[in-house]
C-alpha cells in the first residue's frame, strides 16, 4: 500500500466541514473585492505546501493582502504587503466565532472585510455569523487532508502540462470543496440550464460557456461522504456514459465518472492509477466530441 494518507468520513468529516466553510470565507472575500475573471478563476484557492491560499487582493494605501488556510499552523493566516501578519486559529469553537475573528483582524488592518455571509453550494445554509453550534477541529484530520492534496497535486499538474489549449490552473473550488483542472476545446457550449444551489445562474453559465472536460478530487466537506476523484464533460457527448475505464466507472447519481480515493490510496502505484483515470476520461470526452487533439495537446517538456 502507498503512503498516501487515509481519509475517513466517520473520523474526519467534522474537521473537513469546518475547513469547507472557512475556505468559503476566503473565497467570498475575493468575490467581493477583486476584478472578475473568466470562469471565476480569480476566486479559486491555490494549493500550496501549507494548505490553500487566496490570490492577492488590493487594499487601501497601495497594499495587497493574502489569506491562507494554513493546515500546518491550523489557522487562517493573514499576510499584508506592508509586512504585517495575523492569524485566526481554526479551533475557534464555532463558525460564527471564526467569522467574527476573521472580520476583526481585517478591520484592524484597514483591509476589505465585507463579503456575502451565506455559504454557497450548501443545502440549508446557515449564515456564518449565525452558525454558533459547537464545531470540533482535529489537527490530525486537517494534516491528513493537507497530505492528500500534496500527493494529488503533482499528478494533476503533470496532466495539465500535457495540454497547450486553453486550460485552468490546478486550483481549489471552495463552493464545492474540490481540487480541479479543466481543459477546453475552444468551441462554444450550449447555455447551461443553471439551477446549482447557492450559485447564481449567471455565474454557472459563464463557467460552462465553452466546451470542456473537467476532472477533480472531491473531499466531501460539509457533505458527509467518502472522497473520490471525478471527471465529466460539458456538453456530454453521445456515448460518453458507456465508456469503459481501467479503474472507475460512470455514476448516474453524480452524472460523472468517479474513482474512490481509497481505491487509489490502496493501489500499488496510486500516481499511475490516478493519471490513467484522468487521461482515459479526457480521451473519451475529446474523441467522442471530435476535439482537434493534435492542435490542443503536447508532450510536457520539463523537468
């Protein structure tokens, strides 16, 4: 068995749920205070050695600041371009307390602190400021999650490097709590029907404005579910669901191909299993939709 960390919904769910809501606070600040980029790429969090970080945001006085969900220090860490630094421990006791302390340190540094206070893409959302229920935070669960992202990210990065057409960075969506990378054919897609809970239709439709093949890792977060890798195509070409993979299968409930994280973790070569899943699901989408693959793909050149 590999040394990829184990994730268990029974043991890790409470901590992942708290991290999901904390990550939304970081992302929603970007929504409120940064220029809009195509496909909302400006609001996604960026994986790094310590956890997940928001991109820099402008503030008064020519300053910028970043916020990091630091899973080594177990805190939301604020870094300001004037050299100042603050942090809010993640074991604040409740989502409301974490929210209050985050807003407070931003205000103390005269930084933008207003943002939409209702969680997105979550069933029956409770506003952050009103979510006073006790929340447990387990450091070991958080460290396992950080270890999982560290193991996965290089495989996703190599997959992303094999595409010279338009493609997203490997980044983390705080709404759904998943690491993702998306490739685009370059052609316009039919208008998405919308209807994603907690997400305005205009955002969804812009995100799916062009034909794409997208893959990622979903950790569950607020939803108590075992984590898995996924891949889907939009629009879905005829015959896509009937495609066969070496590992993984199409899930009718989710409407995408899925591969349980635990299957990958237990494999003799988890990197190869995951890379095969990413490549085979992309091959299905690109071949069935007749993408111009010679013009869009390349061999990674370095290292």
